């Protein structure tokens, strides 16, 4: 519930009939990670804090520099040489004492991405380097987490939402009404930029420069997309790249379609991208510990047809949704909700391959990581796309 102070503080939002108290409660419960507390991150953080986003994380390993101040308006000259994440958190706590803000004074990379992002439901990309951006994108694709992307260059900016919709828990009674491709085929950042740019291309503000007001405009748009995702207001910029030109004040929207078949690099063999995000290109974490093991619905169906001795576990908490998998979609398995599984995994086999699933693959991915890291299981797989991915595969087979 909202307390009286919160009702008064957010009164101008609550009176909006599209948002109301229900939308404000969704904001209060939200968990948003902002990666980068620079030109884009400052307005994103300020507006999400003001809007009442209840739990905000900030990742940045940089220090405030004099050259930042023309566009990073959260800081002043007294903040020079302070860690950005900590300086930003201090200012934001004074702006809104009702929300929880956590600062991470470190750089996001392929080794810490799981531990830093796993507790957040929306990731906002306010980075200024391609390495971090690709790491965020692949993590969000793997875990079905929305990624709110923004970038600025000289007088132009871009905004888009990647991986949207794939992580949402959907009422099982409306599975049949889902629009096949629109829901399941949300594009990723790699669909837009499959390869990193050439070194020295000038595609960052340290080389190409940026007008100070532009990050404020683009960052405000990113904050708006986060609020829309959390509250369900309006139409999210999913599959749409908004391009803004400050010189002419013109905006253009370009459609983007998903053009990759999986969430990793193994299918494309893109060694340039692999080398960019991995400190050691031969690191096995790329396919195992980093993202966990995944299995496609088609492979699982082949295993079942071959009568392979496997164990299938439904880790969903909502027991009302279980009957759908058993009675209608042929994905039968034992029922162990995640809350029970993490306390006692004694029912999980160590002798046969184990496939975990939930509605979208997000909760079961969390279960997989816990079983591997806490209980040292080596034989577990996550069903990519969860029940929705399984249903989509079954529908495709039916159409054939």
C-alpha cells in the first residue's frame, strides 16, 4: 500500500487515469538497474527516483571529471574525483528518501553480469562503451529481461527497448490468444548492431563529442520507456528504433526485426564480438557458467520422442498454471516451486539429465544457477523460452 506521504508526493501521477494508485504501486515495487551514471544515466536516475521507482541499482566504475559537468547534471564541481555511482546515490537519496538505492562502484563485464543484474527486472543501458552494451544485451536476451537502450553522438540520439515481453509472466488462460511472432521474437541490440564498430570510429562522445543537452533529452525518453514497461502504459518502443536529431528537432522511427536464432554467439561464429566481451576468448564461462546451460524446445521434444531417461521439473510458483502443461501441451513433469527447490533439492536427480521450466525461462534460469552454484549440480538444463517457447514450437509443428 501507499502511505499518506507517498500519495501526496506522487499525487500528480496518481490522478492520471491510465496510471492511478495501481500503477504507482507497480513503480514502488519495481527493481530497475541503471548501467552507467553519466550523461544518459543522470536524467534516467533523476526521473525514476522522482517517479517513485522503489528499488534502483547504479553501476559505474568511473570518477566525476570536470569535462563531465556540461552534460552530467546530477553532479557539481564539489563532486569531481568522487566515484560516480556513490555520488549519484547520495544525491538521489536526498531527492527521494522513500526508495532504495544501491551503488555498485565497478565495471560491468562478462564475469560479474549475473551477480550484478540478477535481482533486477528492467535493465537501462546508459553505457558509453560497446563491451558493456553487448554484455547487457546477451544477458537480457538469455534471461528475458527488458533492456532500455539509449545512445548519443554529437547532435543525434537513439532510443529502443530490446528483449521486451519475453520475460513477462502471462496468465496461462490466455496462452492460446498470444500473437506468435510479435510476442516471442523481440529483437536484441545485436539485431541492430551485430558487430562492434571499428576502433577509432569516433562513435563515442570522447572522440566524436556531444552537445550537453542531448543526453538529457534521450535519457528522459529512456526513463519514460522504463515507466511504461513497469506500469503497462502506452506502447513500448519494442521493435522500433527512435532516432532523434536535435538540430532539426525531428524524430524518425525505424522498425527492427529479430534476426538471430539464439541468445549466444555459437551460431554466428562472431569472434570479434566474443573477443570484445570476454577477457579470455577461450573461457568456457561463455557457454556454461556465464549464462548457464539451455535446451531448445525442439531438442527436448526429440529427447521425449526417443524416450530418453530425463527428469522434467516445473518450478513455477503459480500452481493454477500447471494443468495447462499437463493436459494440453504435453510438457509433463514433477512440480517443485522455486521457493521449495532452493531450500531442498533432494528430489532433483543427479543421475539423469534434468530440464527445468517455467512460464518464460526466467525463473527456471534462476533455479538452474542456484542448483549449479549452491548445490553443485552439473546435469541441469533450462528450457529456453519456458512454456511459451514450448507452445510456440508446438504451434509451428501443428501448422506444418
